[in-house]
C-alpha cells in the first residue's frame, strides 16, 4: 500500500492531480481511494489531495502517514509535512519551497512550476509535471496508465501539451 499527499495552494490543480493518480492506479488493476480538502479561498488558500493505492482492499480511506508528500508551496510543506513517514519521499517544488527542515531525509527538489512555464509555456501544467515526477520516483502506477488517465481528464485541445508535461516531470528526476 502507498499513501500519497499532494499539497499546495488552491488553483495549482492538485485535486485534479489526485483524481488522475487514483484513476491511473485503477487502470493498472489496483485499488485506490482519493480525498481532498482546501481552504475557503477559491485560489491561494491551502489545498491537499490524498490518494491511497493498494493491491488489496482499502479499509480506511484517509492517509495516516504519507509515503510520499508533494509540497508545491512552503506553506503546504509547513502545514502538511509533519506526519510524513521517516523514510518517506518528500518532493518539493523549488520554484516556491525555499526551506526544507533537516528532519526530512529523502528529499527530491524539482523546479516543477518553473519547468511547466519554461517547457510548456504556462504554470498551469505544473500539476501534470508533478505527476510525472511522482510516478518516476515511486512506480506506484505505470506511465501508460497515468498518461491514459491524464488524457481522459484534461480539456480537449490540451492533450499534446499535457503529454509533454508528463514526460518532462518523468525525466526531471
């Protein structure tokens, strides 16, 4: 079983990213549950999406101690990072996260938003770049299932750019 927490601020597309990750796991024939929470602000407030992926039935749908935490902002790392497993993977977006406490041992620093802007032309694709990175680091879902789930969820006309964003994130690790 793998517990994943995607955190950042509202408007970064992390709820959609969590849904896509869960659908990719199901596409791989695994069990998955996804939950989300966000502040009352439409954009800018804290948000998180949690996904549990397992080969067996999932009896409790909430993440207790993440195996992986994606922190897209400094605030989200500070707010949602306390219960990351000791050996857990921390992925930070270096575009917005500047300070990583020494207690985190398995840190992967990737300029996720910067890559989205430079390679895809818009920060809007940062969530998909992040999914590529997470998939490469964990192997929690297959790249093929992830790509299929992305293409099923993104707006028509953006498929090629989203495929590029996924590939960029996968190669960034």
